[in-house]
């Protein structure tokens, strides 16, 4: 378990590059190379057909929206006037 300690989430091995009517365009950086592939349905997890890297779809989607919508990270708190001290 402890060997996962240094594997930070700063650089995800896989991310959604774009979404299209045909599905999701995923970019994987597993194995030291960058390669992309398309998935029509993400399902619960996504396995890279090239290097076998597996990512959870919920991580991919949250990361995608975090990059697409910076406001989504919750800075609306500052505008809550009714919030008690
Ligand atoms: Zn891969």
C-alpha cells in the first residue's frame, strides 16, 4: 500500500481531451508516451487499448470539468452573505 504514497494525482495518467458526438477523446500518458483513443461510452472505468492503463471514469470526468469550468471548484463561497462567521 505504501508504495502508492509518492504517486500524487498532480499528473493524471489519462485525461479527457475532448468530447464529441462520437464519444470521448482520451489521452493517455502511460508508459512514457502520449497516445489518444476514442471511447463512445466511458462506463465505470476506462482501459487504454495501447498500454493497458486503467482510469476511473469519475476521475476523468471531474478532471475534465475542473479544467473546463474553473468556477466549479467552489469559490462561490465568497459570495455567501448569509454565512455565519
Ligand atoms: Zn495508454
